[in-house]
C-alpha cells in the first residue's frame, strides 16, 4: 500500500491495518498448506532492477527471521521490450535476450542494517521447456492482464463491455428475424432453413468468443491484490452474470425462429 506523505522526499511505503490483516490471512493459509513465506516481491516499472535503500529496509524485516529470505524485483518494461534500462541518463540502452524481467536479491549481512550490501541470487524456474517459452508466455500474460485491468473505473469498464455484447447479441437476433421475414416476403421461403442455420452458427460463434473473454476476466481476477478481491470480485461477477442471463434463453429463441419460418 504505497502512499505519499507531504514530508517525503522520495516515495515511501506505509502499511495500513488492512495490509497487516491481509499478511496475517496469507500467512495462515500458507501455514495450513505446510508452506511459509520466503520473502517479498515488488515491481520497478520502467526503471532499473536493483535494491533501493527502502527495499533493503523491507528485506531486512524478512531476513531477520529467515536469513535465507529473498527479495524479487520485477520490471515489466524490461520483460516486454527486452532492454536493460540505463543506470543514469545518457548511458546506452543494453539489449537483452530471453530475460524474464526480474532479479532475486539477498542481503549480505543483516547486522549492517539499512547499509547492508546485497547480491543477486541464482534460481531455477520449473514447469517450462525453456527460458524462451517462459519469456514468451509471460510477455503475453503481462499484455493481457494489463488489458483486463483498465486504468479507468473497472466496474464501469466491464458494465460497458457486457452491455455492448448484449446489445450486439440482440442486434444479431433481430437482424436474423428481419432477414428471414424479408425472404418470406420475396417468396424465397425455401432459403430460410439454410439462412437460419448459417445465422445460428454465426451467433453461436459470437457467444463462444464472448464466453472465452468473460472466463478470462474471471481468471485474471485471481491476480488482484489480495485485499481488493473481496471488494472487486463479487461486483465484477454480478456484472458478468448479466451476460449469462442474456444467453440463457438463446436456444429457445432459435427454436422460436425455426418454428416461425
């Protein structure tokens, strides 16, 4: 939970009571699964992957209880563009290759406090055939999750999306009925069965594509900050359910059209 106080010279992190409650819940869940917290991670979007003095201070709070604790620093720009951000203005940009966009650090001597130096920790990533596969899939994930979490009001964004999709569906159904009516009026009733079948296929394809997008939205809700989930997810699900209601009687509508024409 990052806020800016008037007296701060640089951005400083302050933990709220809600944050501490979230930490406690997460730790309890991990403990119940025979797991434990091994460190923390945060992002440096658009600037160098390193440890600031504030990062060192935060990492100290973990290594004081577990000397093997680590800090993971991630830069999505580094991952997407595969470049090393210059340390200072004027330095050349370094081109990278198959870089995951993050580094893992550990403090050398916690007794040095916030003056402690740190080193990069080697790691092994499992579950991927190669680093190239990891980078490609993660790049895709970053782009998609950015699109699924709009900067504007998330509720209004999804309300607009669902409303548009429902209107498009109703427009397709109305257009189909008007088309079939026109064929009947022109004496081309023999074509209605074929036309209806094609229109139904087109509408079902539209519904399937929308369904996939909605399922992706639900999946990406899992990546919300822990303390936001109870506030955001129920409201988003309520909005998305409007689509389910809209398509629940779709087969009845197709049957109605088939009987009518």
